[in-house]
C-alpha cells in the first residue's frame, strides 16, 4: 500500500514552486469569468473559491483557505514579475 505525501507548495524552493503552480494550472478546470466559476461551485455545492490564474489568465477554483490562497497568489505573482 502506497501513501502519498502532500507537500505544501509554499514550502518549496522558488523553481519548484513555479513548476508546481504551472502543473496545477494545467490540471484544473478553467473558467472564462469569475461569475462562471462561482456559478459552478454553487450548482455543485462546493466550498471552493475562484481565483484569477496568472499563467493562463482564466479562473480556477481552490480549496485553500483565504489566507493560504492569498499567500500562494502573492508569491506566484512576485516570482512571475522577476
């Protein structure tokens, strides 16, 4: 039996963090607008939050809490500006 260890992306090095963020973007559903993403969560009864993705410029959903989501977005935007 194999166990999966989930690493907090915020604990990764900058290069690994960027790689993980890009992989997350590729595997998530993309929505054209925030309203579309929010409507999906309401229809399904999900407790996820919509966010604008700096990789693809569309909207994704995250299950991160507000503080963790903001920290993730701040770090990603800072690294992409460099």
